C-alpha cells in the first residue's frame, strides 16, 4: 500500500476529527442564530429560509465524506438512498402515529392539533434529512466500519444526544448563565427520545442499508410532536 492510498483510507482518528469539527461548526452557526448582532441576516432572509439553508449546508460536507470514503464504509451512498422497505416503514410509522396520538390525549387531556404548525412539514423533512445524513449516514456508518456494531451504535447515539444540547451552549455563554428551562427540556424530552431513536435508527440502517426509513420516521416524529403536543412541550 503506497503513501497516497494510506492517506485516502478512513481511520478512526479521521472519523473523530470530523465529529469534533461538526460540533464546532454547529456551535458557531447556533451562536449566529442566538446573537442579536446577526438578527438582520436572519430577518432579511426569513427564519424558515435561514434554518433550511443551514440544514442543507450542514449536510453537504457529510455527503462529500460518504462519497469520498465509500469503499471504506459499511453502507454506500447509492444503497442508503435507493433501498426502501415500504412494509417495514408502514409498520413503524403506524406504531409511531399511535404513540403520538396516545401522548397527545394524555398531555392535552383530549384531542388537539396545532393547526398553525401544519405548514412546517417541509422544515421537518429537512431536519430528518440533515440529521440522518449526519448521525446515521456518516457518524454511525463511519464508526461501524472501524468497530463492532454494538459499540458504533452506542457511540453514535451518545453523540446524537450530546449534539442536541450543543445549540444551547452559545446562548448560555452569551447570556452568562445556564437556562434551566433549556436543561429541563433537554433532560425530559431530548435525551430520552434521542437515546431510543438513535439506537433504533442505527439498527434499521444496519438491517435495511437504507437511510430513507430513519429519515422519514425522524421527520414524522418531530412533525407530529409539533402538531399534537407543541403547547404541552414548548408552551
């Protein structure tokens, strides 16, 4: 193996470096999102367009990495975006919808839909797309190529959980204090859901080699939560 080939090979330190760089980049863009100095940029383009742009921007480096190291990875870009098990997705989506409806009735003490959130379906599709490319398409895929499935799935899930507190850190630094409402939200809602979904989505990718099921389930879960339980969770 020549030196040029060695440099092109994916190694665990390279994988870990990409994860650290992503966290730094996410902190910077989150700081822009929280900071009033950049409000003009946000407001000029509109909050939804700004968020959509960031998610697309986040995804591009991971897509490039997946393509570049495809021979070293467990799942190819082609497989992840062409394979789709409709039967499995239908079963899992039905279970998800049933659970979301049950939670809605429990938390709202009756039937309630936040109709103002209905137009956000495209936003949540982008969330599912970006986060699954990042955390399963690259993170889990790359870790799994360097270690056992169990270790890779646990590590990517922990990273997935940590990444959901990252956007709040710049706000805490800027305000000079940790916002306990943010901490409460992360501990009660984000961490448990990220733990369950992180492990489940990693398992689904391993079994199906498809990113579509995790991506669509991820988007659907977030979207349905906003539709059915927004006031109870965020109000």
